[in-house]
C-alpha cells in the first residue's frame, strides 16, 4: 500500500533528508532569515516510527561523508552517501510543491524511504518532538540530544494553540437588556451561511452592552497559564476579547492593545515590556510543552526548539539556547484566529444560565506562515 500524506507530513521526511544531506543546520532570525554565523553541526538524527507494529527509534549516524542507518541493536543496516540524501530532499521538495489535494503519494521517494528503513511519514510522538537530533554546540562544546518540533510553510499554516472546548473562555453579557428575542437576534447575525462572530460581539457593544470575563471553561488551561504566570489568564482573556473588538490580529498587535489600555494598572514607565514578557513566556511554553487539555508540570518536550521548513525549502533552526531569538520569532510570527468549527463547542453563541446570559469565545493561535 502506498504511503500517502499531506504537505506538512511529507515535510517531516523532507526535513530528515535535508538534515542528513547537509549535516548541519543554520539558526534563523525572527523574520525567517538565515543567521550565517550560527550553525550547528549534526552528529546523529533519531526518529520514532511504528515498524511491524512495534514502536522503534531509527538512528541515522553521520560518519564523515556517509549516513549509517542503525538497527535497534546498533547494527549497521545500510550506509549511503550524504549527497544521496541531499539529492532526494530536492526531489521530495519538488514533489511536495507540485502535488495537489489534501493527501498524495510520491512513489519514487517512498522507494528511497524503504532503502533507508524509513517506514512512515508522521513520526510517532507522545510529546511535541517530531525529531531528535544530536548536535555539536560550538559555544558549550557539548553534544546534547535535543527534541525539535517541525513546522512547515509548504502546507497549511500550523497552529501553536489548537482551539476546542478546552480553550473556551466564558464571558458574561452585562449592560444590555437581554431577552430571548435579543439572544435570538444576536445568534442570527451571520455572514452568508457562516457565523459573523466579530459582528455578534460588536453588536453587543454597539447596544451599550459588554462582555465581562467570567471563567475558563477548562480549569486545566487556566491553571496551566497560571503555572507560567499567575496573571496570564487575565491577560489572555483580554487579548482574546480585543481580537473581536479591534482590528488587531497578530500577537504583537494584540499586546499593543493591552499595553495601551494597561487594564491591570501596572506602572509601565520603567517596565514597558511587562505584558510582552508574560505573553512571550506563554508562547515559548506552548511551543515546547504546554497544551490546553493536559495538566502541565512545567517540563519541556521539544527540548531543542523548532525546525522551520520555508517555502523555498530552506531549513532553519530556532534553538531554545538562543531564547531571545526564539521568543522574537514566536512573537513576530503568530496571530489569534477565529476557529473554523463552532457549534460543537457552544462557541460564539449567546446562551442563558441561571437567568444570566453568556457567550464563549475560543482561543486559537496560529502561525502567520
């Protein structure tokens, strides 16, 4: 049976071949440009797969100009020149770009995959690491094994925080004389056959009502945010509300809205990055370990950072060791987004409970590219 997958899934194989072919990776800046003087030599690449119904970690060692594929018992299975991997990565990139549809196969690439004991597209992962790499860090002189999450610009935009019932934030409607008729009118505000969520929220404010933060529907998300910073639940709910009330969309723009309001009343004169610092911490933690539905202990899964596959095929590393660069990359390249599915999570609909009226807004953060 042919191996099929979408562009994002094929990008994982592309990243594997590209890393093994080039034997190093460059750091990227916040604008997706290569930083020429920050380069990490690669010693080994490890990738978990399901092979014959067994969870196996495949090891690809770089030995001079060759890639040695090792078995689970560290026996040499095959030895192939790095140049072959680099050539296969070029063919794969071309195949990904020329392919259409949500899922497709690439028989020539699949044939080479079988040669190097690569059996599947999506690496098996119980955390946020898609691939693990042993790098030589020239600054510290050590060679750590680090987990990286792969983000591809070749397919659909990746999400940083996925929307769902676990990301619902509940707001109480105040200042508006609510009746069942008014509720039904708001819930009928649509744009074609889709909800006009921005229109619904702004209508409430046009009628001199307002949405007042009530609680996080999922207590786990709230507590995870508090693990990062006790005031983060307040900051995030305010940014989400401003997403619907203003034209701000990107994380940077939304941070500016709460800085201008300074709704917490913090003295920003000497500490102008108060809000920015806390949001940046959340983005890093969401990138490397924290997910809304799981109790988080503060430990990172993707201990290395991100690998970004650019549209032109260049591979950039956002290494957690360069935290400032990693933070700036996340700040510059993420935005809040209206989730695609609503009804199943009771999202964007005015509803009554104990004689009061509420609306749930759903948090979703996606990469711009």
